[in-house]
């Protein structure tokens, strides 16, 4: 007599954590507000369905949640603030041992783009369809001077520390945190000189990696932030917005920052550099959100299922 074989229920690869509002305080009167109509309980059940596998040959994306007309779910790269050029600031604050009173973001971005290409990665960035003058349409780069200010603003430091700790969890190191903030203070004092020429960064990216710069369409309507810790996956931001009546999500693939750090600093002797680079990228991400939002967006973390 044949015994009935019970089906094995496949466990989801990730679970979603709701960390509540980014803040109970208003970060910026000019920052974009969240959307209180978001059904949190429903979102936690469906959020995993908006994540797909990254394509190893796809260009890195920014955390921006706006519409990309050339979006292809089979060819998505991971999301980090400012795309590949944005990672240059993390290197400057966390790693670069040169005098912080010298150098420019443009030269740092060129170094980071070259590093991507040398490592076989595909750098990427974006403009938008309404940018004018020197503005590129990427808030993480256009507002980098304000990001440096907010990183060390005394009125924001409590929220900033709390959120960085929440995202890094057991990997948070107080000394590395303070070291990056100190570097941010120095850089902020000369931000005019450091950021000179940043408007040409995307032209440089397109020159070195043709077709790497996307043009995003429409207004910002990000109502939530999702920090993704599941390696090799990323948010399908177009589909998410389409299914939520235009409401968008900031998506940050924190796993990508860790992977990039391992590739940039592969030697055992470079472990400290790896930790500091990831710390700097998370610090910058939170400061970016403090610059672009009013703090009312809800924060979700997508973590691997153990």
C-alpha cells in the first residue's frame, strides 16, 4: 500500500520587518512626506513578491523609486544611493587616508567608476526628465552638500545614530561610526571646493560606460523605505508603483554595499576597510533620507529567513 507523501512546504527566502516611521520628528519642511494610506499589514505580506534576482551584468541603480521607462525585470542591478558615483563618497569618508582638505567628488567618482570596471561590475546612475542647469535629477548627488550637513546636524544625531544601528545591527561599531562622522565634518567645511564639478559626474560615467545613465520620469512619491539584506535580489520599483497607485518606495540593497566592500578590499588585512566602507555607505544613506524626506516614511527591513 502506497503511503501518501506529504508535500514539503518551501519556506520563503526572506521575511519583512516593520521598524515604524523613520522619525517622530520632522526632518525637513521641504522633504517629501510619506503616505499614511499605506496598508502596513498587507504590504508586509506582499512585499517579497516585488523582489527579483539581480542580473550580474546590469548597471547599479540609485535608491530612487521613480519610473524608469527602460525598466526590464530580467536586467536589474542593485540599488545604492547615487548609484556607482555615489559610492565614491563612502570611500572618501570611510577609507581614503589622504588629506581630507584635498581632492574632489569628481575625481573620487572617476576612481570609483574605474574600480567598478576593473572588477567587472557595471556602474550606473541616473538623471531625470525635469532636471535643469547643473542639477542632474539625482538627489543623492545634487544635494550632497546638504547630506554632509545633515550627517552631523546636532538636531538629527539621535535619529541618525538609532537608524544606523538598526540597519547594521551587530556589525555597528561606535569607533568607526564616529570616525566617519568626523571625516564628514571636515569634508563639510570645504564642501564648495570638494563638490565643484559634480554636475559633470554623469557625463563622465556615460563616457566610461556607455548607456549606463538612466533617465527617470515623473515626480517623487516615495512613501516608504525598504532596506534589503537578501543577497542577489532587488526591488522591481516600476511594478511596485504601478500596483500601488503611483506610491513609490526607496529601495536600498544593503547587501550590495557589503558585496562591493568585499570586492574593493579582498585581502584579510583589509577587513577594517571593509567594515568602514559599509558603515560610511549606511551613514550616507540615512543622511540622504534626512535630506530628501520629512521623516514620516515607514521603514521596512527585508531580511533572509534563517
